C-alpha cells in the first residue's frame, strides 16, 4: 500500500509540472545602436537585440526595467528574464530587468 501511494504521489508531482514555464534566468543581451520601426498594438520603435548566442538581430517589443536606451551606442547587458503570471492581454508574458551594463560603445 505504501509503495502504491508513493508511486501515485510521484506521478502526480511529475504530471502537474508545467513544462512550458520559463525559469528566471540571467541572459546576455546585445543591443544595436539604432531602433527599427515595428508594429505592436500601434506603430512603434523596437530595439534590435541578440540574446545569448543569437547570430541575427531580433525585434524587441518590450522594455528592460532599469535600462535607458541612448541611440548611437551599442550595449552588452546582463538582464534578468522571468515569467509573469497573468500578464495583460496586449503584452508579453516575460519581464526583463537590467542586472548590469557590461559594455556601452559609441558607434
């Protein structure tokens, strides 16, 4: 009986884990020296970013808490990325916050 209960408990724990969750992580972001026009809810300017080992620039629609972008500079940042429970319908389910500016170079 004890063995059946233990197996049942382990199966419950295993199947109740959400495999699509993003664990908080520190990621390295490279920020381009200019922004690009993009379309979110309305036309806006997006940062161009490379995350960790990306080889091509990606549009970044959100913001990085604690980071103030200045055109004409390339940045290398350490950023904390974490999942947001119940985000607003028109925003990302990820939150980004600045940990450290590693480099800031004038272009």
